[in-house]
């Protein structure tokens, strides 16, 4: 009799757990179905790029991308989001992804994928290089952190207090011929800040034989005397 009673209790517990599991799965599926789709397009822009001039909601500059390009950008966003342990959450993708800016050049097209770091909300970006002739992306990407230059607020890119204070007006991305070989290279400029030290980081990249090479990197300290001795 005791054995039968124990079996009855165990059966009831497993049945209850099974119902709870099924209910949880149904709730997750219901949330997923109600979420907005993870949609990717791009803003068409020109060199030199100044992000403060870009309007992310400008429908006249928005372009649709082919499936291959969309898939590549999705992979970049998912890989970035996976660092936050939300790899399977489309909601997190949507929260992480801001927009993509396309910059077309003769041999290469740059796709600047703007991302929002979780949970700080700081602005980051991943640079993708697309070979116009081979019609494929280069394997290597460039991490271009913009968090100290711009804030992402109310769906807009807004200059930070430090960018304004130091009067940084240079483009974030521009075309140059650094080594005078008549092949376009790409200059990236950002502000580095760690609380006590500020510097302008300039990186010049070139694309050769489907590979990205660094031609030049420079760190120029800026405004550090003010932080050490107090602003006047």
C-alpha cells in the first residue's frame, strides 16, 4: 500500500513538472512570436564620414541589402551579442544592433555596423570590408570603438562632452593614399579615454590580396594636462 502511495506521489510530481515545462516553453514561444523581426538595412553615406552628420532615421538615405550582406551583418551582431550570453535571444540582437552605414569606394565597400554594448549602452562598431570585384567580404574585421566620441540616445548619435570640449572635428573615416601607391587606404580616427588619459588614435588600413594590413598607427595625447591640474 505504501509502495502504491509513493508511486502515486512521484507520478503526480513528474506530471506537474512536465506541465510546468510545457507551459514555460509555450510562453517562450509566444514571446518570440510577438517580438518584432530583426531587420537590417543600411544608411548610404560618403567619404569622409562624420558620424555627427548622419541621421539614422533618414528614410531617403536608407538602402536595402541583398541576402548575403544581411546574413554577414547578422552573424557579426550575433557574435557580438554572444559575449553577453544572450546568443539565442532575438530581443537582445535587436537591443544590441543600432544600424549599418555603407561607404562605397572603387575597390572596396565599407560596412560600419553600429552596436550598443550591453549593459552599459556604450557605442561600438565593427568595420566590414567588401571586395567589389569578388563580391565577397574579407574574413578579417576591424573593431572601431566609438563610445567616448558619441552617445547613442533616443535613436540618435550625439557627440560626447569630451568630443565637444576637445573640439574634435576630424572625420571618423576617410580615404587617403598613405604610401603613395595610387591605391586608396582607409584612415580611422577615434578618441581613447581611460579616466586619466586621453589620446587621439589614428589607424590607417589597406586592403591587399583580400587581406587587411595596418600601414600606420599613431597615439597623440590630448588634453591630459587639464585633467591632471584641473581645467581652467
